C-alpha cells in the first residue's frame, strides 16, 4: 500500500516537474540511480568511508550493503580499502548481493599522480577487486593531474576502471583546463556540497559535459552536522514529514541533483540515512532549502 502511494506521488511529481525541482532530469528517484556519461548506472545514495578505521569501514560497508546501499565511497588516503574489500566479499559470500550490483568508488591521492598506472593497480589489489566502478583524482593539482587522469584513461581502456572523475575542482576554468587536455569527460565531480554550500554554479558548469555532481560532507562533515541539523528551516521541514534532519538533507541532495555519500560508523544512522525513498520534498520546501545557501564551506581544502 505504501509503495502504491509512493508510486502515485512519483507520477504526480513527473507530471509537475516543478514539484521536484529543476535538476532531477537524469536522476531516477524511484530506482535511486543516474545514468553516467560513461554509459554506466550509478546509485545516487551511498556510504562514505572518510575517517573510518579499516575495521570500521568493513562494518559500515557491510551494514550498508545489508540495508540496500549499493554505492561505496573510499580513497587510497583513507587507508581502509582493504576493509571495504572484506565487507564486499562478506556480503557476496552471504549471498545478498552480487559484485555487478555494487558500485565501488576510490580515489587517487595527489602523491601518486606521477605514477598513476601503479596507483590504479595498487587500489585494485587493496580492494581485492578485478575492476573499480569509478576512480576519481582526489584533488586538482595542475603540475601533474592531467598525467594522472591519462593513466586512468588507460585503465579504462584496459578494463580496470569503468568510469573516471574528479574531486575538489572548485573553479570552472580549472575544470575546463583538465577536460580540454584529456579525452574521456569526467563522469563525476565530487566536491564539498551541503545546504550551506550548494555548488550550483559548478553544477551548471559541469552539466555541459554530462558530468554529475557528487556531494562530500553531505551532512556538513564531522563536527558540523549539528549546525545543519538544528537549522530552523531544516528541522521544521523534518517535523512536517516525521523524518530526521539528516533524512531531509539527504533527500534534498537527491532532488537537487547531487549524489550523496553520507559517512557513518553507526549502524542505526546508516539504516536511517537510506530511508529517504518513501517521501519527497515539495517545490516550496526545495525553495526554502535553496534559500539556505551561504556559499560557506566547512573544510579548508
Ligand atoms: N573528495 C574529498 O575530498 C572528500 C572529503 C571528505 C569526504 N569525502 C567523502 O564523502 C563522504 C561523506 O563525508 P563525511 O563522512 O566526511 O561527512 P558527512 O557525511 O557530511 O558527515 C559525517 C558525520 O555525520 C554523522 N552522521 C551520519 N549520519 C547521521 C545521522 N543519521 N544522524 C546523526 N549523525 C549522522 C556521522 O556520525 P556517526 O558516525 O556517528 O554516524 C559523522 O560524524 C566521506 O565519508 C567520504 O567518502 C570526500
């Protein structure tokens, strides 16, 4: 019955594009996926692994996969690729998911940019996988990021990577610098994005390349979440829906066209963060959320 009501709401949503906001064209909010410019489907909600120990990452990724998540975000510099790999193998061995259903993202760290081919192989080895769904350059580094990106392009050709992208490119001209000297258009740009830093200009800019925005610090990041959770606009929308502020923020990301990868080491938070596909924010609520943008970052990198 709940599913039927939600399907009807989703249909209403389609009939009145304004209800769901302007940036949702490519996001399938029912399936929870987006079709990337690489031709691969990517889940739009995932589990983030920043600041988790190797063992915490194993637990969080395992709980997430069990709860229905299919997108995992890690990085070489987080030091937890082996834990992520163990969780994936455990979930596959227990039979509730297949490798093909899981979308694994990792990132190449800046000190590896001069040796990108080896960095791809090393991530594959640490994760224990024979391909990675998405690899991202962790930061803009004009001295050698093109060289690193070209190594990722070779890895796509070799079948080691399926999609490639960028992270921490905050200036349109910087993004264009890399795009204009490489061949494969980035599938994803992963930047700090949350209600106080909505990244609308970059989102519009990268749209011309079919590049999708992915939010890191979707809840503001450790130490900042309460500022967003206690924001009176967010908490009153949460009360109106009988949802938590975290769920409202995550739902806003998806309706605003941002892939979200909330990080957590807490089993019940992980479950809560995935329970956002049974309601939608109205056009008015989306406008209230848009009005919160202060162009304010919480991190300084
Ligand atoms: N590309 C980059 O440079 C970059 C930088 C930073 C992060 N990232 C990626 O983006 C992901 C997300 O960023 P993040 O993890 O730093 O920040 P975040 O997701 O914005 O916030 C994580 C914080 O939110 C808390 N939290 C999560 N769900 C909650 C809930 N339902 N209720 C209350 N608190 C909740 C977590 O605490 P608990 O553990 O207690 O749940 C943790 O303290 C990272 O994990 C990483 O994969 C990328």
